[in-house]
């Protein structure tokens, strides 16, 4: 039984609800600018999650600045230079690649999602006492000041005790069904409903040169099947598009039967018979966008603000850029109270709208199903032979069109307030 007076009270510049990629990135970006934060994450341990393994080139630069990239490398981050398109009968259709892009890291890096969390947390040690983490902290509701207008923190429970965490800004990084977003009454518009979902099995990597620092995408009448090299290229994650109506059938398949179905989609898997790793949960695919990212002193980042289909691997990229820009706006606001947090909304929301539109367009193209998709596959992917078009897609995926806080000029060159 809890008494209504919190036994625990914590205070920092910023309170962050949710300590996955969005929340942990925000804490790093803030600490890099000398701003303190409290991270409240309801799971006590790092959960095994089969999602979001690919980091985009622009994210790698941010992770390097925050001191996280070396941990990713130490944990077996594997670089990917291109994404190849294949058809089970027609063979290789073409590829887009990142080599030659004017970026510090002209490649993607892949690491198991759980290990990305571990790398983000290992790097907190580099920020001294600017980041305080409380895992196992379940946030239940926001706290308002006496006017009832300004959110001054949150309350919740940890280890059976009530806590209060207060700060000048509250960041909701609590995922797609964000409790904080709902508490603030911010609309989350569902822009599109897809009729498929992804199963994410993992198996040993087939001995195929096509997977050497590359992902493989099989497109065709059954939809999209991707092969993503994991663990330094010894395993592959295989996001597999399945119709929602067939979910229980796919989930009931024995490993050998599942492998057979996977080989029908992606013949390159023939050399790894039946060795499918568990964790065959499925993920529904969404396209949703919050009507705004800021209300009062509550700011949304990551999936709490926007959810995209994983076709172009943009979810974490967006979360990290949100963190970068929001941290600079908060830093500027602490130095100059005339700065409105809404600047974050003005700068990030239009950029993310474009990323959502590109991801949606590519998702519809790559997930199309039916016999005519097989018949027209050479025509539909002929654009991969066009170097201009190929480069444009690679630049979009890499994040080249998304401005960082530095490019927006939110802070001056010295890191002080930009006048
Ligand atoms: C199948 C799949 C594949 C994907 N592949 C890629 C990819 O290759 N590249 C890419 O960039 N993105 C990918 N994504 C998207 C990416 O995984 C997400 O965009 C990203 O992980 C979102 O991070 P987040 O921190 O915003 O949200 P979440 O990961 O949802 O984290 C929210 C956190 O908040 C915590 N929380 C929630 N409520 C509370 C509360 N009340 N109190 C305390 N804590 C709370 C949760 O425990 C959780 O840890 C993929 C997604 C899927 C589903």
C-alpha cells in the first residue's frame, strides 16, 4: 500500500520518460551540452527486442559526438555499404549504396537492438553526473504546478515506492502508445493502416557474397523479405512480411517448416537448413504522426511523436535527430528564457513529415503483393539502373536531407546562444 506522499524525490533540468533509443539519445544530447537529466525506464533489465538494428550514416555522427559509437564498435557493430534488391526467379535487380556520400560515416552500422541499448547505457559513464538513470521506474502521471498549466515533472513507482521526478522540461520518449502524450491531450493521427506485419526470425548467415557488408531485399509477389547481417556478419535477421490474416499460421510453424517457407521467399537461405532462432513475435506496421511535438513544457521524441514502417530503417534515425535538435533548443532556452520550446516542433516536424512520406512510398512499392508484381518486377525496379535516382534514395535513407542542430544554427559556434 502506498502513502500519497512520495518517498523518493529527484530533480534535474530535464525529466525523460522512457529509456530506450529515444530517451537515452535525448539524455546523451543534453549531457553533451551540459544539461542534466533523469531517465525513467519501466523495464529493470535490457529486454531482448528483435527490432531496429540498423543505424543510418547521420545517426552514426551523432552517436560519435555523444561518445556512444566506440561502444557500438566494441559490441560488434557491422558496417553495411549497400542494400541489394533481388527476385527469387529474376535474381539480382540492382542496389543503392552509401559509398561516396559526403558524410563522416558513409555506411550504415548494424547491431542487435538490445545491444544498441547496452551501448547507449555504457556510454552514460562518460557524462559524469549529468545523467541519472532509474530503471524499473514506472511513470504513472504528470505533475502540474499550482496553475495546472505547467508540467513540472512526473510521478510513479519504483520497487514498490512512490517517486516524484521534477525538472524544467519533461520529455516523453515512452513509445508509440505514449502515456505522457495522451495525458497532455496531443492527437496521434493514424495516417495509414497496412494489411501486413513483420515476423523477425534470426538464423545463421548463408555463405553468400551478396551479404558481405550488404543487406539483401527480396521483392516480388509475396512482398518483402530482408536479410540483415548481424553479430559481425555471422547471423542474419530476416524481417519477413506476412499478411495480418495469416499471423497465427506463421506463428505456429515449426522451425523446419518456417525455414522452408523462408527459402521459397529468399532462396539464398537454402544453405542454412532449419536453424531458426526463437523470438518469432510479429510487429504490426504503422504510419502515425503526433499533431504537434510540444505542449507547454512537454516535448515528444521518437516513436511517441511518429511511427514509420521499418522499410527504410528510419525510426531510430528520427529519434536521434529529434534528440539532437531538442537538446539544443532546451540548452538555448536555459540560457535565454525568451526561447520557446516550440522551436523544436517548428524545426523537426516538417523534416519528419518528409521522412514519413518517403518511408510510406517505399513501403507501398516494396511490399506490393500478387502475381502482377512478379510479372512487372524488372520494369518496376528498372530505376535501380539510374545512378541519379539511386543516389537520391541513398541520400534520403542516409539522412543527408535532415538538418542537425548545428546545421539549423540553434546554438552559436561556441556552443553558446546563437543570437
Ligand atoms: C520490426 C521493426 C524493425 C525496425 N527496424 C528499424 C531499423 O532497422 N532502423 C531504425 O532506425 N528503426 C527501426 N525500427 C524502428 C525503431 O525500432 C523505433 O523507431 C525506435 O526503437 C523507437 O525508439 P523509442 O525510444 O522512441 O521508443 P520505444 O523503443 O518504444 O521505447 C519506449 C520506452 O519507454 C518505456 N516506457 C513506456 N511507458 C513508460 C512509462 N509509463 N514509464 C517508464 N517507461 C516507460 C518503454 O519500456 C520503452 O523502453 C524498427 C521497428 C520495428 C517494429
